[in-house]
C-alpha cells in the first residue's frame, strides 16, 4: 500500500510541477475548463462531452510529456545541441497537433450551439 501511495504522491508532484512552472499548461487548463463549462451550459449529449473531455485531457497529457522530454534533455546537456533542439521542437509539435485536434473537436461540437446562441441574442 505504501508503494501505491508513494507513486500517487510522485504523480501529483509531477502535475503540480507542470502547473506551477509551465505557462502553457496553465493556459491549456484554463481554456479546457472554459470549454467543459460551456459544453455543460449547453447541456450537450454525453458522447459530445466525452469528446470534449478527451480532447482537453489529450492536450494536457501532451503538455506534460513535452515538459518531461524538455527536462530530460536539459538534464543530459546544457550546451546547444542540434539533436536536443530537434527533440524539443518535435515534442512541442506534438502539443501543437493535439491542440489543433482539440480546437477542431471544439468547433464541431460547440460551433452549432454557440452560433444559435449568438444568432438568437442578436435578434
């Protein structure tokens, strides 16, 4: 039982580190939260909420892996290294891809109800 609790503490510490040191993690979490709240406000179907939640969490997971990769590279070398630079760029690119996916999912699911809400508000 001690090992399980210790593993959980380490995992929470890692997430805490990401949220307190990585500006993009906080930005993704804030926008993700807004998306989830918006979805709940529009009373979306369960499957739509699952897609929104999955997209938001996928971005957060990608950002956490990006941080882990960057810190591992920083541990390995402090000097400028072409391969280290490529590895960091590829990890950041993975976050960008997941963010694009999340935006597409958000537009597909939230676009119609938001458009209807805006249209109704203007009339």
